[in-house]
């Protein structure tokens, strides 16, 4: 019988192994007679199965090639090549940066390259020399910039956690980071990269709202961006002056963001925000670009599960933590964390009979209500902030 295969008016058709085998057996019968032996241990049967298997493999590979030509279905290097066609590269993993305050016993030089770390072993390196001097309280204090040894989000440590001198020095009395570390990013996933490519295809970088968002999201380290437009002749609910645009950006370098806004915001637009970055345009004119950093809203989760004999104690707890954190982190700026939507990430694990989930913005403040975020807030969840309590 004739078998449909390849590109058709309904898309790409890839026959199954059984369909190939039936088609080959029919061909053999038409050429050698209906009474030939086609069992698995006959010569004709072995040949038919061998060809059917090879044709199945070839068809599957051709199907992958076909779907690698579309943003919605391409993956890995195929998606990278599609992105290169429109000039949008995948974001690579970056190191984290943070400022550190060092207190010493008298005036002291701490040389670039000195290493500091957190209690759990995340190492940072001093990027420039620091010389301590007396502050108003009479302490010898200096401030320096650190860069993480490794790349990835895990290096975006909380404030006051970089407190250890890797090579102990009696002259250094105390070190800490008053602010959280930022800029650390993992390699962009296919899913996140695909979203950017789709957005870029729908809204090119430019002066429109989506065009500005596309431009900002293409910057290294930027994870989300949005803007609040106040087109009224009075101050809006967020405190923005009349006829202004307030841009909020999560992550990224302030000067890169300022240059991007200068390049893409329409002429005559008045930007507002607490950050005011001075940049020089192509003609050398210094301009002040205003915007704000979006804020992360940490989400804490507790999952209580009643399990049966099918429960996998080695993997299921870690999988629940990772899946819930991933679902929350996939939300965009201003989106609500719906409690009920987290249950699917628990009940899809084998061995779960009953489950209850509580969420909150503090570990000691969990409840059964959804968590709303403001337009310039982004819900974030670390897998360590997901507690799984098992009742076996």
C-alpha cells in the first residue's frame, strides 16, 4: 500500500515502525506472492523488519530537521541558528558582582585577587585594590568590588553573607556585603530564549512599548522589563509625575540599560525614576536617563504530602522543590502566584495520595492565599525555599 510520508499540506508526516513494516510486507507480497513467509524468523520477515526500523529512524530525523526550522519547535543549536538569522543571540552564563566593606586593624592594602566567600563556599574575587582609611567613627574601612569565581544565578547571594576571608589575615577584622550580589545568570534555556525570539519577531526593537521591552530583554543580565505610562495631567497611583514613562528593569547593567533606553525611547518622551544615569550620545551631548530597578519578591512554599508505596524518597522531594521553583520563576513582572496552579507539580509525582500547599513571602508567614505582585515586582523562588514534609 502507498504510505504518506514527509511534508504534506497538513504538515510533516512521520510513519510509525508498524506502518513502515506493513507497507514493506505488502510490497514484498505484491512482488513475490501472497504465500511468502513473513514471520520474524523468516528471511523475508527479517529483511522487512530491518528496512522498517531504518526507515523509521530516517523519518524521525527528517521530522526533527523539519521542526528545527520554526521558533516554536526548534531546540539547542537549531534555535541558536534561528536567533542568529534575526541578530538575537542566546544569553550566556555570567558572573555575579557585589560590593564588599572591609574593616582592618589600621591602614591596610588589600590587593586585587584576594578571595572572599560565603559560609556555603561561594567564592568571590576582589577586582581592584582597596586601601582602608579612617571613617567618622575612627574605624579603618575600605570598600571594594567583588566578582564571583563561577557563573550562574547561585552566586547572587543575599546581603551580609560574604563574610569569610578565604586566606585568613589577622589584619582584616571584618568583611561583609551590605547589598545582595547581582548580575549572575545561568545559560539561557531554550524556553526563555524562544520567548525572546518570538517577542523580537512580533515587536522589533524600537520606540513602541513592546519594542522597548524587546531591546531591554536582549541586554545581558536583564531578566524582565516593563513600563508604567502616566498619560494623565496628575500624579498617578505609583507617584509618577504627569505625562511620564516609568521603566522598571530586573537585572542588567545600569549604563547598558540607560544607553538602550536612549536609543529606543521615542523623542519627546519624559522618563522618570529614582535612578539617574548620565550618558553621552553619538554627538557627545550628556543626557540623563531615568528608570528604576524592578524588585524581586521572594516566595516561600511548604508542601505536605501523604504518600504510598510508589513514592520515590530519593528523587521526588528534590523534583517537587525544583518544579515548584521553576513554575514560580517562570512568572513575569506583575503576575500573580496562584496557589492552586502549584498542585500539578506535586500530584504528577508517583506515590502522592494527598497534598496540601501553603505559600507566603516569609518562611514564618505561610498561608492559603494567592500572592499578588505589583507591576514592578517579580516573584522569585529558590528551591531551598520550598519545604517538603512527607507523611509516609
